[in-house]
C-alpha cells in the first residue's frame, strides 16, 4: 500500500526483481546525474562552511571578494551554467530524435545508458545546483568576505564550459553509424561473455543422460498467469530447486518470446512431481512489457538488423554494410561462447532443466534474414551479406558450414534477376564461389551459377 503513494516511474523499480532493477537503473539517464547533484549540494555546503568557519578572508590571501562582488559573480554564473545546461538538453533531444527517426527507437536507450552521456549530463546538472545552492546560502553572510566560494564557482564554470565542448564531440561521435553499431556490438558481446556464459553455459551438459522418460508420459503443464515477454530466468535457482524436488523441467519458449495469458510455460515430471509448489517455480521466471538483452542475444541482432534496414531505406548503403559486418562479428562471438546443448544439469550431472534448442540457422535468420528481405532488389547489399557469411564461415566451426551455405544459397536464389548487371553478377558469383570452397559445396555452386 505504501508504494501507491510513489510516482509510477519510481514505483516500478520496487516491483522488479533485483537483477531487473539493476539493469533498468543502469540503462536510465537519471541515476548518475542524481549522484552529481548530491555531491554538488554537499560541496557547496562544505565550501561555504570552510570559507566562514576558518575565516579565509582574514588570512594573507590575495583573492578576497566582498559580499556584493561575490553575489554579483555567482548570480552571473548561474545564468551561464543554466544556458550551457539548456544547450546540452537541446543537443540531447536532437540526438534522440535523430536516432528514433533515422535508425531505431530501440537505440535511444543505448545512447542514454552510455556512461559518458550520463557523466556529461551529471556535470551540467551538478554545476548548476552547486551555483544555485551557493547563491542561496551566501545571502545569509552579507557582512562577510569570501575567498573559496568565488574561486570554486569560477573554476567549476570553467570546467563546465570545457566539458560542453567534449559533450558536443561526444554527440557527433554517437551520431555516426559506424560508431553506433560498434558500440551496440561491444555491449552485446559483454552481455554474452559476462552474463549468458555465467547464467547458462556453466550449467550446460551435452549428453541428455537419464531424462526419466518413465515419468514423462505423466508430465504436468504450467501455463502463464499473464501476457508479456519472457525476460529473465534464474537458471541456477531453477536447477537447484528441481534437484531438491527431484523433477525435470522443460521450458516451452525461449528467452525473448512473447507469451499470451494461459500459454504453456513449462512442463515437469519426475519422482517428486506430485508435491511441488508451481508458484515457486513461476517466481523464478520473469516477464515484462519489452524485450530485455540480459539473456536474449537475439535482441541485439535485431537492433543491428534494424540499423541496416533503416540505412538501406534512407539511401545510406555504407552504413548498412557496416551494420552487416558488425552483425557477423556478433554472431561469431555468440557461436564461440554459446553452445547449442539444451540441457542444464545439477551438481550430480543429472539433467534438471531442458531448454528450447538454440539453432544457428535461427540466429542467421534473426539477423541477416531481416536485412535480405528488405534488400532483395539491392544487389550490392546482397553481395555484402554473402561476403559477411564467407568471413563468418571461415571463422566458425565446420559444423556451421552447411547452415551458412544453405542460407546463402537461398538468399541468392531469391535475388531479382532483372536487375543484375554483368559486373554485379561477376562479383556475386565470386563471393559465392569463395563461400562454396570454404563450406565444401563446389557442386552446389555450379548449379547456382547456371540460375544466374
């Protein structure tokens, strides 16, 4: 009941799991500026206290300002800092509007969650609050002279003016597509390496082992209590609880899937299946109203694919090509760190959780499939997709070669033939042949060559 008195924007954080809350706060713009505002308020109070308590004006110091001079200086600098803050907000809105219209609305969060962006905004807000609080407090000391207050105020304003130049450069840097795609890829790689590897990979088991098939015919199904995106699963807790209850759980959907109310969520079977608390298991599976990247590597691929598609529609093929290459780089990282084994085992090597298999072909479609659909009549983009697939095949495990070749072959088969110039046909065949050599599909290449 007490939470109802809080604004909805604050109340929602209390209704999240600890991990969701930590992620949402890190992806928001306000939490770092608030720290700067708090630090600025304390610094202002400490500055005035030192100036008054230690009576620095009575010491042999050259820089001494009376009350009128200090008040005039601080009041002037308030408007200066406020003007810089207003320009910062204006630039911020321009960048966000550009991202939303030119690339993807989902990229807005990438910019505001960037640590540099948060620190720059925090510095401007903190500087304004410092000057404002200082101006408010010095009115109580009209008969005193000041030393530290004017010096710190001028110094802080100078730093803010210099930081403003860095912020403009930062905004320009972020509005360049190759920097955007690289940053998105880098963030997604960190999630794959630091999150998915810890959450899932350490529990995975290649061989199924004993799946207690004798109990599986009596498996019980649990449905969702509400609709939304499947955002997070506490896999370690799920395995531990299944081990304790002596059951096996099979999840029916992948992370990132959207489920409607009463859709099947998971099934369970085993010796202890008749005595478990289903609600306790539901609490380990979290839903939300949006896709979350924490455990969903496909979400990052969709963002990069959207950048490429928007760039194609905006007549910016080089940006689309850059997004394609970054997508191939991300897929290589995912393939390196994430195995396709769907089994999660407990400490006794007994499988306790069965996931939906993560197929490499599905990832190819989630990334490159969306791009090729919108670039069907853009043969230069198709050539770059084949080039990226060739590089991906060369760097991937040979087990992936057949899936990569099938995807490439299907892509070329659906290229519009009436737009193919001789030079483009030659380039496309060259890239396809290189891919065919890597994947061992020279015979299939010759069949494909005849169709072009």
